[in-house]
C-alpha cells in the first residue's frame, strides 16, 4: 500500500514538473514576434495584479479605503518604475499610516 502511494506521489510530481520545465527548455529555441514578446513580458505583471487586487479590497471590511490607498501608492510607484520592494514597502507604510488614523 505505501509503495503505491509513493508511486502516485512521484507520478503526480512528474506530471506537474513537466509543464513547468518544458517551456524553460524550449523557449530559448523559439523566436517570437515583437508583439508576442511584449505580451509574454507582461504576463507576470497581470498575474500579480490579479493576485493582489482582491487583497487590496479585503484589507479591512469596515474601511476599504485603507487597502485602496495602499494599492494606489504602490501603483503610482510602480508606474514610476520603482523597484518592487519599494512599492510593497510604500503600500505597507501607507496602510499603516491610514490604519492608525482609524
């Protein structure tokens, strides 16, 4: 029984690893158009926005403006091409500042 579980875990690990590793190996051999390259470069930013936005809204149910202020601060700094850590620190600082007021 334990051998079957280990085999199942190894099989599932392999099946999740292949789709992640294959693009990293193949991507160097492919050439994309400039539009496709720009699209591919923007995917991480859109994924992060999709992951972060619900958190901005749900920071404090009674005061949603706290999360929105932090999101706006991070967005402005990101627009100005500040490093990610600066954007995160500014968002946290803004949230802490506004949260202390409420």
